[in-house]
C-alpha cells in the first residue's frame, strides 16, 4: 500500500499539474487564435 502511495505522489501529482497547466494554456491559445482570426477578417 505504501508503494502505491509513493507512486501516486511521485507520478500522479506531476501528471495532474501538467494537465491543469496544459488546459489553462489551451484556453489562452484559443483566445489568441480567435483574436487573430477576427483581425484577419477586418
């Protein structure tokens, strides 16, 4: 049981943080894309 806990702490947490940061970055990239498309259409 202790080995599983160590595995989650060492691998699971960094994976969770990575997915969270990628999700935030994706939202910002979509916003930038929308602005660029709107500028192109003007």
